[in-house]
C-alpha cells in the first residue's frame, strides 16, 4: 500500500469513528430528553389531541383514505409514492391527502397511525416523536 493510500485509509477510518461517536452521543441526549416526565406528558397530550382530531375529520377525509386503500389493492406505486413523499411513513403515519397539502398550515394532515387509528396533525410530521 502506498503512503497516499494509507493516508486515505486512515482518514476514512477517523471519519467513520467520528461519525459513530457523534451518533452515539446524539442517541444518549435524545434518550435523556425523551425520558423526561414533562416531555412524556406533553407527548401524550399531543398524541391524544391528534387522535381526537383524526376521529373528528374521519368522515370528511375518508375519500382520501379510500383512494389510498385502492392504490394499495391495485399496487399503484406511482400513486402511493406521489402521496406526501418521504416524511410521514417513517414515523408510522401514512398521509393520504393529495399533492400540495404538506405546505398548508390551515388544513391538517390526516391518515392512520401505526395501529391503524385515524390521526390528524398540523404542519409536517413531527420529527421529535
């Protein structure tokens, strides 16, 4: 192995170690924050409000859920990937509303949580839950 190749290998190893250490430290901080009783109470209150709003909006927004269900039955990947791409599914929330709604602060997102219950939330999917 040449000296430049060895130097590159060492630099890559150092970057990997720094990245791993940073993620481990961030995980510790997040765990400590999320275990705080006040944070847990606030989270429970937000989840209860989102569930209540989801139930209240169920009748009005059910056609969007029906559209999503039909896309799943049909295996319509284009429709499924075109619905609020990239931000809700990773949090166990599949948003079923149409294009453009994600920028609205007036109209809540509406979908189902990971347990299949209707849920609604304002703005983008909560990144902190």
